[in-house]
């Protein structure tokens, strides 16, 4: 069924004898409330009482128009114009070029109002009628002179108060307040009733019958302009609306906001003032004219009167939406609100906007649909319920407010027959729910929104968004969503869901089953690492201890991170951790390293424990390739740490093969010679012995290193097998050894040639040191000479010391004969120089 802005009903049919048809034909109408007046061709005025209506339908028990009184004005000449003045119960009648006043109900002449003769046209000011003043104004045009008269009409008198002269006779006129619009035979004019001034609008070429001047209200007129254009002209002479393109043979036009109705002999057309488009056409054979009323128009032929009443705007808008004319519906809604506010405008706007969104939704215009649903504040559950399997996300007591059942079945069919298209609908659902999740419309039903999102992501296989949803705070119903995730083997997400709802133990248990292979879920490549990270951030100590053993048994190096990666303000008591890690030596070492090197622990027990742990691991790994790494850590700790107990560690390693470590500990106690003997005779590593000397001499003076190397040299010289080592030691360190001390230690059997390299190097070092000393002395003497040169000119300079002379530094008077002068010639006390 086509869209209808107006509904048509027949109000009256004049019953006359065939011979009287031409004489009694209807010429004009007037209507006020339920009172309808007919002016006929045979000079008769007929009063009709039309039934009261509700939405265009006659009320029960009164479905026919009743005929009231009739008055015959004369024997000839038609009634040209009727106008009711309810303020005084007057009916003004233009007949035989005269205006007479009748009572609206008895149709008896009002004797106090004498006939106004020689009138061709008249109109009554509507705006003044509505203001309920004690008098109204009437405008008439004279048939004898080119003038317009303004009359003041009272209950028992009328009189002319002003005349406006025209250059041409008017053929049509309309008045609105103080503004008067006039059409002559070739142009339209605007006149100001109060000042009498006039303004040309534009010319026209219509015949007398085609000239139309109609008041739109609020100081605006509708004119039949050139080129069949309906022109809207304000009382200021400007046009604020675009012109309306209408048919050429327009007999009359009426306004029933927001529509313009144009009448042709066979059809009535309805145009929208909002978008200037034709919305409806009504066939009316033999139509002669129309009369605008409050809720529509009355159209008459020679014998019949038809009522076209405005369909309620709510119904019009819904009809447009049903016909998928969405933009028109929204334009109409906004246009109506501007002039005729609706009490339920906001709710209606939301409802219509949502209906428009559904039109785009089923046309797969998803972007437009989403925006309209958001603007219309659509309850997200209305969308969720349309999708197969999504209804389980809704709470049972939800009742839909929209009639979308048949449309919803389309998605059921689509899900089975066209999975590709249905996939696009699922994508829209996700976009929409995410968009409204933080809005008021989504927060009202956040549980259903989150449950639907979870099921949707599972359906789409969207692991990333699923994980983000269950990890962040959410309102998923746990019992419902847990079963969904279990059915689809989404166990990692299930654990995250437990965690986000505060069930930390259940979350970790679920992940442990994945890591142990009980559950299969490939959505997370490193479940074990995630468990460790979670435990490291967990404040629930019971849960940490519950899973600590399992974590360390899997991997000590990674598992210990549940203790080592904890936030600084949430550390677990170290002694409790160390007690647990006794069974896990690698984890124990890593944790002790954290305490000492990261947390800067200075407790002796921690340093002792780490050193002993290094020793244990080193001894266990003697045959493995990574021995050097652990042993290097042990040696570094023994050299650098100041907090371990030397005797405790020495007791642990003295019977082992860790000779370098023994030497370090002996050196720490001052037994340097014994340490070197351990390295030479037990470790049998001469390079280690020399390296020991260098390391032990760090942060010491050169004399201490020389002493260590002399001790090593003596050890080498005490054994004939180490003669070459002694020679190499001397030749490699000629600058360290003092030649005079070395020569005293060398055996008499050694030749000069054997130690010549050492002697040359030592001599060169000695000569170098002497040269450097001489150079340093010369530089010092030059510096002294420079100061003497500066002092000599300064000592011959005269200075004048006046009374009241101030010290440059302390600003006190120079009262003593001794003073100093700086390079800038400024005087100061000798005590103020700072020397």
C-alpha cells in the first residue's frame, strides 16, 4: 500500500433535482470547528454540522453530516466568498458585490452591520482573530476604484480606518497580520497595512483563474509564480524556502503544515514543504476549489464535499520507514518538530531512528545502521535476539519492544544458506556491541552485551578480541560463558575469564591442565610462561605457594620468576622462598643473585649461601661445558663480595679441586704467598698465577704488585722445573721489577744473556723514569719563572691608598698598611684572599 499523508472521506453530497443542478452548484466553503457553510450558485448559504472525528474517522453514532439552516439571499448571482468571525458569531458573505453579516447559527442578518457595497474581494486577518481581541480587521477591494480598504469589525459596527491606493485592480489577495499580499493581472505585490507602503515582488502571466495567493502563516505567503513554481514569500519580501515545482493547471492551493496541497480539475497533489517532493495524489473528478482547515483541507465539486484529514505524524513516519523511505521519515520528523512540537518527540525520534537503522541493517548497510542504532539509543538486546544461538545470552525476562520477528527469521535462513553473508552480519554485531558497551544503552544490559560478545568471538574464531574481553574487567555471566568456552575448547580464555572474576585458583588450575596436556588449546603458545607471569603478579600468597612446586618442577630457571619478578612493594619473605628452593639448586642460585645483585642484600647468610651454591653446582658440573660460566660467577663473587664468611667458604672447598678459589680466599686473609703456591703447585696454572697477581693488586699501589710478583718469582726460582717460567715472568714484566732486587735473587749460574731482555727493558724503564722526572722538574721551574715575571712588574707598581678605601672582597675600610692587589688592580685585605 502506498504512503498516505491524508485520508479521504466524503463529508456531504448535495441532493437536488436534475433541473436544479446547475443553479445550486457549490461555489465556496467556510468552516469553523464542526460548522460548515456552503455558498451556492443560486445565492443560498447552507449551514452544515459535520460529525466529530478521531483520527479522521467519524465518532460512533454520528457518521453523517447534518443539515442546519439555509438562507436564500436573492434570486440570482452566486455567493462568491464566505468568512466566519467566531469572536462575534458572524458569518461574512460576499454576494452580489456586497458584504453582508449573518449570524453563524441562525443565519439571520446582523441588522446593526449595514451592507458594504462595491466589493470584489475581501479577507479577514487570521492573526488578530487568534489573539481574541475585541475587534478584528477586514481587508476589502473596491469594484469602482483601485483601492484597498482596511475595516475594523466589531460586534455591531464596522468602519473604514485606512485606504491604500493601487495602480491596478487586484484579482486575489490574502492578509497575515499587518502584511497584505495582492495579485493583479500581471504581478504580485506586498503591502504594509499600517504604513500603506507597497513593494513589487515578481510578474506573472497567469489568467485570472490561475492566480493564487494563500497565507501560509507566520508572515509567509504561497504564490503561483512564473514557470509553474509555487513561491514562498515572507512579509519582508524574501524567500526562505526553495520554490515548489507544481502542475500548470492549478486551480487552488492550501497549506496544512508540513504539506502543500494543489488542486487540479481531476486530481489533488500533496507536496512536502520539507523536501519539495510529491508525496500523494488523490483522484477528484470535477473539483472546483479547496478550503484549508486545521487538520487538512476540504475539497468541493459542484455537488460534493470531501474531507482530506492529516494522518497522525507518528503513523506517517512509520509508514515511510516500512516502505524503506528512511531519509524521508527522518526529514519529516525533524520538519514537524520545528513547527508543531510533539509531546513524545524524543521517544518518537529514537523509535523511528531505530526503525530506519533496521532498514539499513537488512540491506547490509552496516555503517549507517550502527550510527542510527546508536543515535536512536537502541537496546542492544533487540539486535542480539535476532541472531541464532545468541538468544541464550539474554536474560529470560527480556521482552522485545520491536516487531522484528519475521526479519529475525531471515538471519536464521541466512545462517544456514549463505554463511558468507551471515559472517558479515556477525561482524556488524561485534562492531555495534563494542561501540555501545561503554554507553548508557549498553551499560543498562552489560551482562547480555558481554555474553553476546564472548559467544560471537568464539563463533568467529577471533582469539585476540576474545582474550581481550575475558582478560579485562567484564560482566560475563560466569556459568553461561564458562560452558560456551569449554564446548569450543577455549580453555586458555576460560582461565582468563576465571581470573577476571577473581577466581585465581580456578584460572591457574585450568592453565595447568593445558600445560600438562590434559586440555588442548593452541590459542596461547606459551601457557607455562603465562602461568609464571600471573603467579609473579599475584597477591594471593596461598595461590602462589600452591602452584610454586609445579612451576619449579617444570623449569627452575623460568619458574623462579614467580619470586624474582614480583613488584618491589610486594616481595615475599626471602627466608620462606629460600626454604622452598632448597630442592631446586638452579632456582636457588638465581634467586640469591636477585637478592644480592638486584636488591643489594648485605646479609652474610645470603652471600655465604650463594657462594656455597656456586661451589656445589660447580662441582656437579665439572664435566659439563658450562662449568666456566658458573665457576666464573663464583670467582667473581669471591673477589668482589665483602659480606661472606671466608672461613665458611674455605672449609667447603679446601678439600676440592677448586684451587683458584682457594687462592682467592687465602689472598682475602692476607696469605698471598700461600695463595701463589696453591696456583703454581696444585692448580699448575702459571697464567692463572700471574693473573692472580694482577687481580689482587687492583686498587693497590705499584709497590704491592711488585711484591706479589717478587713472591711469584721466588716460587719459580725455588724449583729447577720452573726456570723458564721465571725467565718469562721477568721478560714479560721488566717495568714492574726493580733490577737491583731481582739481581740479588737470581742464581749465580744464570748468564747475563739469559736475562738480557729483562735487563734492557728494566734499564730503559729506569732511564725513562729519570727523563720524566727531569722533564717534570723543568716544567715546574718554567712555571715558577712565569710567576716571577708576573710578580716583578707588579712589585714596581705604585698604589694609592686613600682614606675610606674599601676592600674589594669584604667592603670594609683598608685601615692597615699591608694589603694585596689582584691582576685587575683591585685592593683587598691580606686576610680576604683565601690563601
